């Protein structure tokens, strides 16, 4: 007699993960792409800049989550190569914004506004000891005519505090050259006030876990308010990411946050989609007063 019920099945193997060899091949073929997520002023309608994010479309596995392939690059010694490829694409695009036939040439924006836009780039803690990487970056910016202060290097709070003495050295060098520094995911780590004051950051980014729960959690709102007050007391700009609705954006505006980023404002998008997004965002901002 056939068995009608054989009990719960043993869990099968999960989806195959990409290998280090496949990532190496993707880098060799230039298969790592980039997208850009807008950052806007909280208390106005101005576009402030973009954050560049890496994307990998695997020929067999499809879209690979950034957390997966970035961790693979870090563990396999490929993170600097990955960072350089992302930077090469992003800097070439960013430098072209001010050209007469640049990517945003058809968008009605003042030239002065274009020259004030910033580009945020995530940097792994594994790269902080590679001075040659940042020297090449500085030379590339000079060749493209990009002022260093228009670039913002983002480090997570945890990675920046792993070795604050070593971080202080390289981060101070970068700040002296004019580059801006952002402490990402702030509020989730264990940095002391002394360490935060010593490290030469120019921006704090409120972790999205607090922003996304701000309308449901008094505790999240308390953290957000504290981060904004702390950042401003230290002369830092404060950015909130993970904004997914207007109520949250309105709350951040009322709380004095400087910049906003999230799906409600704009999802990460290919460069070709940015002119249409800017046009729609400006039109919506005008309608909302």
C-alpha cells in the first residue's frame, strides 16, 4: 500500500551561492555594474547628490545580493579591485554631469546646482590600509577635474571602530585632501563619544532600521532625535536613509534632519533613468509647495 503521508521532508539544499572564482571572472569581464540612489534636502526640494551602489547580474543565478558578493570580495581579497571598478564607472559618469552633453544636460537645473552635487561611495574597512588605492583615486579625480569635497566615503560604524587608531590615520589623510567622510548605519554600533569626536567625519547617517520604524516606535524616534542633535552639536551633516513614506519624511524635516534618502524619494536606478526621475521629483515638489 502506498504511503499517503511520509512525514515532513528533510530541508533541501539552499540556492547555490556564487564562488570566488565566479566573482573574479565577473571582475575580469567588467560584469559588475552600478546604480545610483538620490539624496535630497530634507527641508527643501533640492537634489543633494547620489549614492553609488554595486550590482552583479550572474548569468546563471540572476541578481546577486550586494551583501553576498561584497562579503565574498572581502574574504577573498578582491574588495579593492571591486571598489576600483565601481569608482571608475561612477567617477566617469559623475564627472560628465557638468559637460554640455552630460547625462543631465536635458534636465533644467542651474549649473551651480550640478557643481554642488555629491557622490557617496561605500568603502570597506578592509581597504582602509591600502594607501595606494586612495592615491590612485586622488589622481583619477584630478584627471577628471572633480573636486575632492564632492566625494563622500561611507564607512559603517562597526567597521570604523574596529581599529580606531588605524582608521584615524587614513581617514585624517583623506580629510586633509578634501574628501568628505560619512559614518554609515549610525546608532547600531558601540562607538564612544571620544572616538566619534576624534575621527574626522563630516556626516552621520541614521541607520535605516530606526528610520523605517520611526512611525511605530517611540524608541526609534528617540534615537533619531538624539543622532540629529549629536551630529549638529559636532558640526556634522545628518542624513536619514530608509525613508519609505511621507509621514516619516515629514517627521525628519520637523526634527531638523539635513538630507533624506530612501525608496519614497527614489530607488537605486541606472544612470539612464535619472533625468526622468529628477524631472518628476521637481514637478512633484512644486505641486507640494
